[in-house]
C-alpha cells in the first residue's frame, strides 16, 4: 500500500521556471535549457510511489537533485509542478496551517547537520519541536524520554551536545524527529558528516530501529554502499534530475536500466548484495512418509536427476536421498527411506548473500538447500549458479551450516559430499 505517491514532479530554479517544462518535454538538455532560459533543472518529471513501512533510498551524485527532492516532499522547497500525495492528500494543495500540521505529526526530518542547540541538554533538544508546537510540558518530556530510550541514549538525558560524540549527536537529532511518533521519517544525508566507523554503526542501528519501529523512511545518500545496505528499494537520479531506475538493490545490480546506472554500480561487489533467493530455483522434492521409496525413484528417473530433497508434510527439510542409496534399498526389498536420508545437507536462508556461500559451494557437490526461518524448504542454489555470480571478494562470515547441526534428525559431519544434481 503506497503512503507517498509522486506524480510528474518538477523542480526548476530560475526566472519563470514553468517555461522550461515544454523545453524539457521537447528533449532539450539541461545545459541547453540553462542557456535558453537561465533555469536549472533539479527534478525532472519524477513519478513513483513509496510503500508503507519501506525504506526508500534516493541516491545520485552531487547536483542530481536528491536533497531538493526530499525537501519537496514536505514543501520546505516549493515544487514547480506535479503532485505529491501523502495518504491520498495532495501536499501541493495544503494551506500553511495544514502543512505545519503535516510536518509536525506526519513527516519528521533528520538533517546532515545535527542542528542541536548547544545550550540545551539532550532531553531539552529532543523536546524542542514539541515545545514549539505548544505541547504540555509533562507530555512532551514523557515523549522525549521515550524517544531517547528508543535511540539508545538513556542515561545521557542531561548531557550537553558538546559532551557527546558525533554519532551520539546524530542520535539526538533522530530522537527529536521520532519524539512525536511520525509515520514518515525523512533523512537527508543523515550520516554523511560522521566518521566511517561511526557511520557504519549508525546504519546498523537504523536497521535495528526500523525493525522495531516499522516507519516509512525516505533516505537520501550519495553513497551507493549505504543505499544498498539500507534500502528496500533505491531510486537513482541522473545528472539531469531524471529518475533513471527504481528497484531493489538486487534489481539495480542485476539489471541496470541504462548505461548510466550500469556505470554507477560497476565497482560494487555484487556477491554481497545478490542473495540465495535470487540465484536459487525450485528443486524437485518428495514428502516423507507419505511418499515412499518407489516415489523417490520415479521422481528421480522422471527428472533425470540422481538425488532428491526430502521434506515432511509441512515442507520442512529432512535431507536428501541419492539414487544409488535408493536402488540399493530397493534391492534389499525395503521401502522405508528414513535409513538413507542424508541430513548433512548444507542449508542457507533466502536473504544470505552469495559471497557467504562460495566456500560451502566448493566443499559440497549437493545444491545448498534454501529454508526459511521456520525450516520450510524453499528451493536450492547450485554451485554453478553461485560461481557464475561470484566476482571479487569472499566474506564467509555467515557461512551456512549442515541440516544435521540445526535440527535433531542426526549427527552428520557436514561434509555434503554428494552429487549436485538434486
């Protein structure tokens, strides 16, 4: 469900800016329009929607209009033309009173510059916006303390900004934006002024915070790695102010929309973004004990494979059965396949980056089974698919584990040395 809808949005700076729009639609370049009209294009006909509770990242190089864009959402900068709907209401048509209300209760903003008042304590800084809006002292203090705790600054309520690190000061700015529990959080280059280590820490904390808050976040950045880490979806703005592509991090890397986006992402280590669910596929399986030995053999013969995954009636993975073991069991005129289910099959989650799977792919000749958090079998990813995607870099810090080590179905040693053709 879309909470923000942007339709044919333009922002043009200069004298009589609307006269530039027909020239844009005729295909004139940004430089040509500047020469003809003295107008500079910041946002060029942007149209897209932002879903409720998603983190939507807008990124581009300096001068691409990304900071202008986020300020148009709450009309800190007046758009030249277009529509901005928030919960179905056009921000462009709001009078000043309605707009102030939307800024106070609907959309809060976090800036790159922390903007803290040096003479006020942490709690008084967080209270400041609520104080300006006329909220009762006791109520605003209660809300401020709640926001301070949310960002992990409890214990520092009485500290002055000068007594805090850069990361802590940014947390104060974030707490101030969260104090009135807004539905939408606008973050303009919020971490850009921080040292790299603190910046990474703040990114991690924002992800953890969002997992608890479930806000709609519009995040502006010029850092592609930051965008890939934080964004559910990413909008890439070109130097002409036009949206070049909108998609998930994986879509942006896997299928860049044009040459500009392709150049933009060419130096990114794809293996740290592309996940098991992207390169995996559905694999043949049988349900045990409902399906027996003969069903396993028939399925392998039908699909021309020499091993098959086995699940229970709830699609929870039990392991894998090979054709050699199945035929040997058949020779002994036995039908219970429980004795030949191999449970030292490596497993992974759908969201695991393939960089974490490379070492495992080299070890095992089975496909790596993909299971969700409830242990439900989703499919598998083959060694060939992983190797095909692997570029530079290999971080195996989150390597998958054998099924036998995460369940109670056996004591496999995790060598996963069967054939990879389930």
